[in-house]
């Protein structure tokens, strides 16, 4: 028999002969003639004769309680990109608008206070819509500030939008060439020439004029994008882009792929 892990506590002793028989030179881990040894520190005899270890044990890791899963019918929460790592108390401190945000035109600066509710006709809704375009086509009615996603069967999902101000409306047919969540904003050269005070770049997030999602139209400088200014929906304030509230643009973004046909009309179809 070999040595045990705790042989150092009990020195080995040769076995003595018994009953006149020749003894063995074999070394036992616990010899019969071993004098009584005190137990190692931390061990004691219980009332039942079992040795109990009272030495301090390392803490046992416990599993954190599982976070309650959100309800299946819960509305999705749109969150901008967050900071990696833990920043103690940072999220609790009120933030001041950045210089980039303060340089934006009033219609693009984030809304403050209680968000304004959209009028009933500008809220996302299923409507009757007659068109020869196939399902999946986006039709923008600039004059009435509506965007339709054709569903087929004489139906469409209608969203309220903000459109280009006077002199910046346009018509045509494009396809969605790129899609981006919480996009960075690089104001085009034409816009900077008109408004040289604009930042040259703004990172994606709640203060960004493009909002939560952007769908780029062909090779133009125009986009269908979100906005942090619900009060501009139904108005003509942009430089030619089409804006939806963040919840609506996220809904539309989830329904269409790159390559989707987009028809922009300046006048209602007769």
C-alpha cells in the first residue's frame, strides 16, 4: 500500500511481529502500535464520534438570481449604444448637452420634457391602400406626410413622417442601399455649405438627428431615419430626408430589407 496525502502527519513505523509470526517489513500508513496523536488543528470529536472539520472554509460562490424575463407582449425598448464597463454613479448624474448637440438647428435638437404624443392620424396604423406596387414597396406621400409600406391585398402600414421644407422636396424612385442601427451622422457637404456651424460628425445616440435607425436611399444624400423630435412629425422641416419617431422607424426597419423599392411622390396620386 502506498502513502496517503496526510502521511506527513503520522510518521511511518515498521510493523512489529505478532503471535510469534515473522513480521513484515511493509510500512503501513497507520501502524497498530502508533501512539495516540492529537488531531490536527480544527478537528474535534463530535458527540457521535465523527471527526468534524471546523477550519474556516473558503466562501462558496452562489449563483445570482436569474433576471425575470420580459413579458412576451412587452414593447421593445430602444437603447442607444452604451459605455463598455461599469461607470459608478455616471448614469445617475444629469448630463449637459454636448457642444455638437447645441450646434444643431432647433428642429434637430433633442426634445426636452415630456415627449409629445403624435396626433391620431400620424400614428402607425393599418389602412386601406390601393396601388399597383407589389407588397414590400415603400410609398412616400410627401404632400400628406405619410409613408406607406405596401402589404398587399389592398392594405398598407401607414406611418406619419416629417418631410423636406420648401425648396427641399423631391420625387423619384430609389432603393434602400444601406441600413444602420443608431447611425453616426456625417452631414453632407451641401448641408455644411449652407450651415457651416454644423458638426462634421456626430456619434450615434439619443442626441443624434438620425435617431435610432437609418435607411439610405440609393446613392443620394437622403435617408429614411428616426428623430428625437416627435413634434416635427407631420411638418416640413428637413433638408430632404424623411423622419419618423424612433419607435416607428425601428418597426419599419425590422420589416424591410436592403434593396426595398422606395417611391417618393410630391403630390398625391389621383
